[in-house]
């Protein structure tokens, strides 16, 4: 990768930060409500969605390393 391609601009950083914040908020909400559900099938679905948002957060963090 070219040196110029590996640097994030301020706009890029702002965009990645927004994506991270959106996903961490969704993860927290789904994880919380998933723990409140009594229906096992619904809980599995909500937990799967929470995990996907957590994975997205981890991808954002990798971009910043």
C-alpha cells in the first residue's frame, strides 16, 4: 500500500468514528434487550445482531491501528 493511502484524513477519521459510535450504541442496546428476553429464539436472534454490531466496532478499530 502506498504511504499516502494508509493515512486517514480528518474527514475519514470523523466518518470511522461516527460508524463506530453508531455500532457501539446499537450493540449496547441489543445486548441489553437481549438479556431481558425470555423467548430463547428471540434472544438468539437479538444476540446475533448484537454480535454483528460488535464485529463492526472491531473492524473500525482495526482501521485506526
